[in-house]
């Protein structure tokens, strides 16, 4: 959300990611929103998923440093500001979910 602004035609300045979900070329279905979401959650499952002790660090690991051996190592060696950036989107994402789900 923070980089694409949820624009379907968004492309990073360096051309490495595209679309709403900002997937890179390693996501074969990145042009299809449903495939992109499914692939993201499949990959997240392999990095702790719902049982992760810190889902934020697992997302960081998946998105920023997938080659690291753990979420802790990814955060320790990665761009720290990214963690704050993704966490800052929680209120906006929560509001969007509530609006779509009809929860007030």
C-alpha cells in the first residue's frame, strides 16, 4: 500500500516490482491480483505464517530479505525503516477491511 498507493498500474522507479501488491518477477502471476495474493500468502506460510511469533518480522523477511535464514536475521541486516513503513499502513488497511466487510 505504501509504495503502490493501490494503483493497479503502479511500477517501481527501478522497474523491479509492479501492480498493487508490488511483487517482483519471481511471482509468476503478479499481474493477476488473486494469484498475487495467493502466492504472497503461500510464501508467507513458509516464513512462519500465522504461527509466526512476530508476523511483521516475517513479512519483512519475505519482502525485503528472503535470502536470510530467519526473520530476526532479515530485520537485523535489512533496512530498518521498512518495518515502520509496513506497520504504518495498519490503520488504513484496517479501515479498508472494515469498509469492505461492512464492519463499523
